[in-house]
């Protein structure tokens, strides 16, 4: 079976791609964000490249209504699995399943689909890896005092997707004993390889947060008091810490040029509704929206005025 998997480019989405690589022979993986998912999927259909695939699997990210209409035409080969509340409208499509369970992640949904719908068998480290990713994506790791999910995200950021994939796939394919699994459950397995990387990461992160906090601009967005900052890295940790350091704001908007705005809050508001207003979506406390090309052009016009010729 020839498969292409469109998946989000964060830890949860990358883990979905890892499951695809474990289950299917030589799959194609497309890592996407909210700015390019619709283009990539629609391009596959409109160029008729979809004819090369038996299954088109979309994980941990959703598509627009326009692209959903295109997917309806090839519905027999499409599977979409997501867990963001702003994508619940897709459940009216027979090829889509979007969970409203706040304890689910894209990886855990996909794992269950592969296990129960495609009768795939998983053993060793794989079920534990899936749960560690779920714990990170739902932020349950904080309550449990389990740092492995956080370490996994650090390794993804420090290694990059390709090196992280190789590292995790080697881990998953190892013939683990019961004793090894017990050690992993006690949060010891990753320490040997990762302690230096993680400690260096923490130092860089603390310095980065100090710099970005000094750059934070406070303004009104949709009747909320927002903190706005330009940033390229450490988005989840940055959002969390900026909210702690600025108790007077309702949410933080992190502008990741050229294509994404991330919204984070620890207040009793739903930033997925804010993201939705700007063409995006996500979770109640963590969401994102795309930056359009015309918006970038508008920024250039403001910065350079008459001297900007395009």
C-alpha cells in the first residue's frame, strides 16, 4: 500500500509521521503548518498526484472547507484525524474523525486508528512513546512531574525533524526487555544521551525568554489585552513564561515570520476563538493562525513606504 501522510510539524505531528514510517513501507511524509497545509493537499489533488497513492492520511492538522470539498471527490482513499476543537465541523465528512476529548492528541488518535481499524500490533517502547507525546501535547506532564515528554520536545527542536526521526525510530525498533521498559517508565532512559543537550537548551531558553520579555509590546486585540512579540524559537515555553511574567495581559501573540502567529494564555479565555477570527485554530490555551502574503507586503509598505517597490 502506497501512503502519503500530511502531518503537523510539531512534536505531536512528527510523532504521527514516525508511526506512519513504522507501519507502512516507504511512505511519503509531508510536514505542514497552518500556512501551507491547504496548498499542499489541494496541489496533490489538482495535479492528480493523488493517483499514485492508495491512502492519503492527514494527522494532527485540518484543512479548509474548500480543500475538504476536493477531498470529498476521492473520499475512499482519505483519512483525516485531528483533535483541535476548531476542526470539529469536519466530522460531517465520512473520511474525517476529529476528537473533542481534551486528553487526546493527534498521535494517540492515530495510534488507536492504526491499532483498532487497521489491526496493527505495537509492542515494546511504542505505546509508551505514544503516551509520552500525548502527555506533552495535553500538558499533563506538568501535573505528573514527568519530564520525558518535555525532553522529547527539546530533542526535536535541537536535532531537527530528520535526526529526531532517526533517533526515535532506532529507539522504537530496539528489542526491549521488560526490565528496559520498567526503566523507561521510571523516567531514566533518555538521561544518558540527552542530559547535556537538555541542560544547554535550558540555558539558551532562559536567556531567550529574558530578551523576548524585554521586547514584548502590550496592546488591545479583540477587546483583550495582549502581549505581542516577534520570535522564531521555543514557542510553547516562551508563551508560558511570558504569561507568568506579565500578569496584566490576557494572552500572548507570538509572531513567527514569515508564516505563523501563535497564541498562548493561562487565563480563563479561549484563544482558539481568537485564532479562528484570524483564519486559524487550535486549542483553548494554545492556538495558531497563518500569516498571509498580502500581510507581509503590508508590513513592507509600512516599513519602507514609497521606497518599497515590488
